[in-house]
């Protein structure tokens, strides 16, 4: 069970405006600030890794209990590294699952930040808001974001979870899946 996220498949949405503010605030928090908002469970990892992995509680699960969103990591034998990875996965899960209304105007620039940048999950969340607001029509979303359809598809395809999420949503809506 290396890096993985857990949670229900429903989208979180308290209300469009309040939800966007809360989501964006959570995604913009530092790691320490976000960690304070979470319940942290420590447990023994499973699988390969030798004696240390089998006798210490190095795996970490972080849960935003108010929103039923969680992420866990047991990829390393270090609890600190697993907590860092779980925080990154939690941000990605928030960005994937928490939809807010589509903005009337895109103000984030056409180029997404690098995947490891602090604001990457926030950019992702807002881009997904646009995609959902355009009824999952990637061409329309690309126009609103100010980029080409091909560039938006390439950006989506960089992250397997994001790619699958968008294609699952398109499938649910009766649209054809995107191809790389």
C-alpha cells in the first residue's frame, strides 16, 4: 500500500462560494498549518521493508474529519517522510474532490506551476472547477484558462490520478474519454 489516498468518491462542496474559500485556504496553508487541521493516525506499514518497517509505526494517515478526506503513506520507513508524502497526497485529494463554482474569469495564467510547487494543488483545483463548469468540455475549459486544448490535455495526462478522475467524470457524463 505505498502512496495512496482514501475517501469517498463524492465531491465535497459545502456551498460554491464558502466551499471555494475554505478549499483554497486549506490548499494555501503551510504543511504545519494543514497538519493542525488533521487527525493523524500512525500504524505499521505492510509489505517489504525489513525489520524496522514491521516493528515501528512509521505509516501515516491524515484525515480532514470535517470533510471526510484522507490520505496515507507507508512508502518509507521514516514516519517524518511518510507524513510529508501524506500531506502532499492530501492536498492532491482535496484538489480532485472539492469542487467550487466555475470562475467567470481565469486569473491564474495559462501555465500551471510545476507539480511540486506549493500552489500546484490550488491551480489544479481551480482548473478542475473550470473543467466542471464547462461541462467537462476540454476545449471550452482551455479557452477560459487561456491555453490550447492539446496543452490542457498534456497537463492533465501528467498526473495519473488527475487523468483518471477527469476521464471517469467524462464517462459518467456520457462523453468520450480523453486520449493521450
